[in-house]
């Protein structure tokens, strides 16, 4: 009799555990289907003024940074950043770009040639200098751009 109880308990306990796991999985799937079919009452926030304002700001295009001056400069010539580079926001307003970094053709930073107070860059050595610029409009949309200038001593 003891062997019979032992054999039955070895089959019944795993069977109970298996049926519990299967019932939990089936119940979760069933509740998900029932929950998907239920109608939920609530407000439609898409027509509210705050939502429309945020949506208009999110759809606003980023400022465009461009070079409006010449792209070839002589070595030692003063480059006034605000006259060479400009940025326009979506409404066509002019934004002054900010110089984040200047990289030479070797990949090294050349920020030592740039004076932040005056907004001037003077490169004494020939080469290609890439300006990393940033522009932020009144709605705090920020864009970044890379524009290269050639400095030649010819």
C-alpha cells in the first residue's frame, strides 16, 4: 500500500503544478482579450488647447544653419562668424549660431584660434577647418550643423 501511495503522489503533485501553471496562462490570455474588448470611458484630450500647442511645437521644423559668406579664406585673415554663418528658424527669423567646436583636417580641435568675445577666428596655418555650429530658436528647437572652410595662403 505504501508503494501505491508513493507512486500516486509522484504523479499527482506534478500534475497539480502543471494544471495550475496552465490555468494561470489561460486566465491571463482570457483577461487580456476581455480587457481589449471593454469600452473605456474617458476624455478626448486631442482637442484641448494645451495638446494642440504642444503638437504645434513638436511639428515645428528645426533651424537651418548655412554658410552665407565665402568658403575660401587666406591664412591670417579674420573670419567673423556672425557674418559667415547664419541660421534661419521656421518663420524665417535670423538666429545667430553658436560655435561648439572647430576641427582641423587632422581631427584636432582648433578652438584656440577662435575668440568667443569677438566672435572671430583667425587661422594662421593652411588647411580645412570644420565648424561645429548650433542654433536654438525662440521655441527652444535646437539644431546642429557642420560647415567646412578652406584656409589657403595663395
